[in-house]
């Protein structure tokens, strides 16, 4: 019984702890920063979820990581790349409009540039979502 208590004990020190350095949220879930939008690392985004999205979150162990460049990328009707870029984790009106105007089933990609408090740049893989409208 003691072994079971040891194996399943939970320490608040290891729990995900959000912090808000500047304009982004980083939760300590392990590893380098990764993109989360609408509380997900990838996947479908509905109109109901989208209306509540104000910024892009970062997950990972770099507590003082912050987004210095945010880009939303799509393919337009002619298959050409189109993008809207900002300078923080906060979505611009243009980003919101770009996604809202996509036909349902259209993928879009979120790219970021991230630095920590020491000025170290972190390579963060892009995250792809599908607009469901």
C-alpha cells in the first residue's frame, strides 16, 4: 500500500503552473516552447472557440519565453501563400478576420519567433489547425 501511495503521490511543485511573462503564457509541461491556440497544440478550431482566442500560448519549461513575432499563414484561392504578421502573442484584427473568412475545412498554420529573458532564441515548430467555422 505504501508503494501505491508513493507511485501515485502528487506534488504541487510538478504541476503545470502558468506564468505570464509579458504578453504570453507559458505552462511548465516539459520541453522547449510549443504553440498552443484555443488550448490545443493542433487540430480543429470552431467559430465558437475562435471568438474567445485573443493570443497564442506557449507551453514548455522556458518560463520566461515570449513571442516576438507571430505569423498566421494560409493558401489563398489560387494556391499562393498569404500571411499576416504581428510582433507579440496577441492576435491582430487582421489575423482574426483572415481565419474567420476561411472556408470550413481550410488549414492554417501558426508560426512564432520566441526569445527568453536571456535573449536566447528558441526554435518553435509551426502548428497547423483546421478552420471548421
